[in-house]
């Protein structure tokens, strides 16, 4: 039932550019409506000029409780993956 509910809801994410603090990494604040009214919120960080390249994705989901997303961690992992992927 939950899969059907998610599949029937359009994702329609909103990506707003944010300053990553790193010249090689671009970052976005991601907001997306989800079924049940609790929105998804987090950061997307990726190497600049990565369009058209296959890059690994790392997702750190929130667990029980409320905690803010961590932009520095997203940027750090994007930079680490960039150096390993492009090496």
C-alpha cells in the first residue's frame, strides 16, 4: 500500500542553490512534498561540471527524532567520492 501511495504522488522536488564552501562542489537545498504531509528536506552536493557523468549517490536518511540536515557532511562526501571516482 505504501509503495502505491508513494508512486501515485508526484515528487516535484525544488532545488535551491546554496554556497557549498568548496570551489569544486556545488550544493543545493532540496525540498520535496511526500505523502502524509511530512516533507523531505536535505542537501544535494556534487562535483561541479558532473553533468553527463555517472557518480555514486550517498543518502543519509534521518532516523527517529528531529535533526537538521548537514551541508558540511554532504560536501565532504561529494568531495571524497569525486576524488575516488575521477581518479
